[in-house]
């Protein structure tokens, strides 16, 4: 059995879990939740870049992304940030759904799985 590595761990979760060449990121949300959907999505994607780097991976190695949105009618705004961030990188498998969040000012949450 290979080792399991956990990064940025606190009493509730680990931001990244690495096992058998795969990094699993916890759901990421924006720090500045006064931003609109485009802005919150960009913040989340910047966080993903940092965490993927800590896992010795990057956006080109993302296998899948699960995206939850408070208002699915803002799908185009989220996608505009997503495609800006991808900047020509071949996109991963992805699912996007509407969701109710525990905190009302969260507009977007994204969870990633990536190869390392």
C-alpha cells in the first residue's frame, strides 16, 4: 500500500490528499465573497493553482472538476472565468450543478482531482 500524504490539514479537513499519484483537493471557495460570480471563480482558480503546485501538479494534469453554483443562471460568468484561466489548456472532465451553500455569500465552489 502506498503512502497517503495530506497537505494544509486542520481540525476539519485536509486541503489536499495525495494517494497513488492522484491529488484530491477539497472544495474551494473565494476569500472575498463580495465579488461577483466571475470574480469568485477566478479567486477559486488561483487557489487551485497554488494547491496544485504544492501537490507538484498543475491545471494541465486536472482529471476532473466538480463545480457547484449558487445561481446556475450565472453559468456563463463562471465559464468566462474558467476559460480565461485554462488559457488554451485542454479542459478536464467537468460537472456543474446548482447548489445551496451554508454561507449565503458563496457563489461558487470547485473541487478538483488531478494527477501528480
